[in-house]
C-alpha cells in the first residue's frame, strides 16, 4: 500500500514515500499536488509515479519526524501549495448510525419524536446506496473552511475565544484534486479529526453550519487506494499523559448508509466544486464523540485518531484561546 507524507525543512518542501521505519524522499517533488498533476498528465496512477520518483534517493528515519524532534516537520498530507483558499474542506454527516443517535439525542424534544437529523439519516438508509449508474438521495453536506483551517499531525487544534466548546470527530477523509479537464480525481484517503463546537450546535440545530467553522487535522499520511469497506477506527483523549476516554468503531462503506460513489456525486455535481486545479478534502462522518459522554476538552489535552491500515496515528494537542472576545467592526469603504 502506498503511503505518502509531505514535509518541510526551512523553506524546502518535499514529498516522501513511507517505508517503515523510514521514509524515502521523492526526486524533485515539492508537493503531493505537484505529483498528482504529473500523474494525470502522464496518464499514470499516483502510486506508479510516486514509486518511479522514489528510486534514486536514500531513506531517513521516520520516528524523529513523527515525534517532532527532526529538522523535517510534517505538513498535512495534501494542500494547495500556492493558494490555501483553493483547498475546500467539507464533510458529510449522518452517515453512521452512531452519528444519527448522537444528533437525535442532542436535539430531540420527546423520546418518540424524530428530529430532522434522524429523518435525513433514514432517507440515507432508504436511498443512499443506489444501483450502479443511478443517483441516490443527497446526504447532509457541510462547509468547514479552506486550507487555512487545515492542521498537520502534531499541530494544535484551536478552540477560539468565541467558541462554546471544541470536540474531536474521528473520521476518514477523502482527498481529491480537480484535473486540467475539470475531472475530479480521488488521490487517496487519510485519517482526520473534524474538530467542531458541539455545545454551540446543541443549542439549536441551525447552529450546525457555524459549529463546523473550526480548525481540523489530517494525516499524518495520505494512503492511496486503501481498504474502505469496514475499517476499525480508534479515538483516544489523553489528559496529563493518561487516557481519559477511548472508543473504537468501524467506518467505511459497509458501515455507512451512503455509498462512497453517492457521496462523491453529490459533492462534485456542483460546477463550483469542479474548478480546475482545486483541492478538496471531504470528511465522511463518525460513529463516536467524547462530547456524547460528557467529556469537555481542555487546554493541553491530546486527541489521537488511529485508522487500521492507514499508517501512523494522527495526534494533535488542544489549545484554548482564553482571551476575551473582541468586537469586529467593519469600516465602510464607500
């Protein structure tokens, strides 16, 4: 299985192929974005061109890079190296049964009532896995931000001063690029932490859109063509070096009410999502939240997301901005 990382030393950026316990730098390649474009133009797969360009270089130890003590620093495994705003981050919710239960309990008024969230989940169960060549029901879709919001392994996930909370969402994310012909290409999948403000959302489900406008993390590795049927995911919250909370669940197509193809169709059916050269990171949903077990993340907590077969775990500290919110005033320019 092909596993790629992006890393940086000073002003030098490189892509490396993971060959545990080492990584092998690719020849004259500064980004996965660049590598993907080369593959598309050459009519090659991403795996083929990565292995082709990894032949001439020696290896370097992965452990110091992963632990943050090397001069080489990990970047997110995908970005738009020239313009972060050309990387769109989005997601699909209510894909797993657990997410529907969490949302139902968050917003239900009576035990026997179905919230709009549960109704939408049931629509997915009924029509989210269409027959080949057919279009299924549209899933829930949310906007998360641009590449400015994307964090690498080891970088902090921020709870801003205006937020009511911050909570992990352990997910698998799809990584895409739009080719020069306007065709979307899936480069691979990666572990992700789709960090959100669940307390703000809980006040009213119409706050969902705003609750998603937070930093998120991806990586440390981009895995090309990994297994995505039923994949074990483990998420852990550590506080003061001790595991405070841990859950394991399964993600992947067999565990979801929407097929991958249906999710991708309903994301890329919009012409604005097929702009040539753009990057897309799309989160596929989760089964478990520490918020549902009354865990409130604190400054210094460590979140860890581990996906079986997807490389090393994604670890990120939590940082809480404790400053007082400041009024943002708009200056008339007319």
